[in-house]
């Protein structure tokens, strides 16, 4: 009888000391440094376990179930009981993308709640509404976040957001030596954050008119400063001249008076007509005169 009482006592003690957690149904993570511990109601849970579950919740996106979380802790020999059965985790960046009409190529880089926690716990039926009045989509933009409770209680907080401009760029997939042409098959297209005062190559249509002016390593983004324009028109050689306006287009030819790269203006002399043309270099041995 005494042994039965001891076993019952130990069993009751184990049940009483089991770690129990009540998590929000829906968490919106606003900033990278969100401290979620205040959103978790727990009993008989060591600090290590609480810290671990906050790290898990802060790193996922979408829905995660209580059995999934329990299994994670069970592998580490930790007995944890979690409610509710399903927890939805949403990043604030995704809400901004869904609700604000961002200019082309603009994304939110980071955000931080002002004088508030860097997360919002939503009850079932709650809604969030994000507004950016007079937004310039630069750094330090104030966003108004309206938390409308299903129970009729509403509150508003301000989030400071930094936006970034994304542009098309091309990254080299292999090493290229100086003075080489850059074939398209060694370039990988991707979108990167715009780099101030850096002229990234965003279009390959005219790349054939340039050569590298220095070696470029694998993995580097191709920039205009990496290239030198080649002379498409050379002094003393026959050059096609296209003369056009909105109504007519005339072709003739002449002798170029100077070398010219893409976009440069050169003089072409027509000896038979004793006439000079000032035209912009548009292709190999070809200039365009716009009337």
C-alpha cells in the first residue's frame, strides 16, 4: 500500500510539474529583434524552454501545429504541453506587400515598432490594417498600423520602416580576364538592392559593344565601370549614315572623321556631295542623324 502511494505521489508530481504553454493563435512579427516571451503564458517551464520556443516562433512563416512543437521538444527529452492546436506566424513584411501598393522594384528592408513591442498577438477574428500616408518609400518611413479587435477594441501603433529599391543586375558565373568580351552565358540575372552611385549593368542588348577593362572574379556583379566601349566607327573608314525624322528615313554613306563609341557624336564627310553630317554612333560603322 505504501509503495502504491509513493508511485501515485511521484506520478501526480510529474503531472503537476509538466511545462504548459499557452501561445497566441496568430502572431505578427514586426521587427527582427522581437522578444516574444511576454506573449507566452507558461507554467512550470524553465527559462531555457521558453527562450527556445520564442526562437522557433520568430524564425518560421505560416502555420505550425502544437504536435509539431511538442515533437521538437520531445526529441530533447522535454515534456511540453502546448495550446492552441495551430499557431499562425506572419511576418510584417508580408502584410505590407499584401496591403500597400509599392512602386515597382521597391521592397521593405526592415521595420521596428515605435514605443511598442516588435510583435502583435492577434485573437481569432482580429484584423490589421496598414497605412503609409505620403510615403516616399525611403528610410525611416512611418507606417500606421490599426489593430481592429473582433471584440470591438481597436488600437493604433506606429512602425518605422526602411524600404529598398531592387534593380535587375547580372552576376558572373565564371572568371573573366581583362580585355575580354562578356558572353551572355556567363551571366546570371538576379534582382539586388540598388547600390548608390554604382551603375550596374541592367540590360544586355548593347553588351556586345563593350570589353572588360580589368579582370572580374566569379560571383561579382557586372558594372559599367568594369567595361570600356569599343570603337564602332573608325576615322577614315566608310560609314553608313541614316537620316530620319518622323516622316522620312534616308540612307547614305561617307567617311568618318574620327573614332566613335556607342552613343558618341562623330562627323561623317560625304566627298561626292561635299557635305558633312553630325551623327550619333548606333552600331558598327553606322551613325544616326535625327532631324
